[in-house]
């Protein structure tokens, strides 16, 4: 069973209350070939919420305790991001998932790019917190761009 970001399946769970529907992924969920998760909702966030970015590194650094996730107003939301990542890992393990499709650029889900931490819109190479944790546990993480080509 494949796991996918809920926003990619059309659920309005992003920080601003929108989705990022990818038709192929939405169809996989509707046909029972994939299940959805939102690490940020699993971490205790509501929708909508303040946008957040990793400051001082990447998701790997957050897991290592050397970087933090802050929302735009300056609140430290690191614990919620780590909790959401851990709950996502638990779901993957429970259903035996070895692959997951996550939303690129997100501080949770980015698989190769994240925002730089100063809310300027600039992206940098790096992984989000959930991606970093899942990869540490051997789960293959795909971005939506990669997945659309892989699962068509």
C-alpha cells in the first residue's frame, strides 16, 4: 500500500486551507491503492495555520536537535513537526508501506527542496522533517513530481 500526502489527494489541509491536488494521486486514493496522511495535522496543527519554515538547517538537523521549525510569527513549532513525522512513520509501519509520496518544498514533506527559513520564498536543497525521519527508517520518499511519472 502506498501512502501519500493528503493535500496531493485533494484534501484541504495545507497551512492556508488549500490542497495541491495531483489527479493521478487522487485517483490512487479513490481506487484504494493509496492512503493519505498529513504529518502536520498528525502533529496537532489546525487548518489554516501560520506558515512555518526550518531555521538553521534542514529536517535532518531538526531531528538531530541543531535546527528548529518556526512559524511566521516566531513561535517554535518544532515539537509538532517531529511528532507528526513520528506518527507518519508509525502509520507506514502499521500498514507495511515502503514508499510514500510527499509534497515537495514543505518543512514536513520536502524530499529534495525546502524553503530557506526566512519566509522570502527562496528554496534551498534539503529534506523536511518527515522525509528525513522516514528515510532514516528505510522508507522511499517520492515528491509529487517524481510520483506522477512513476505511478502513471
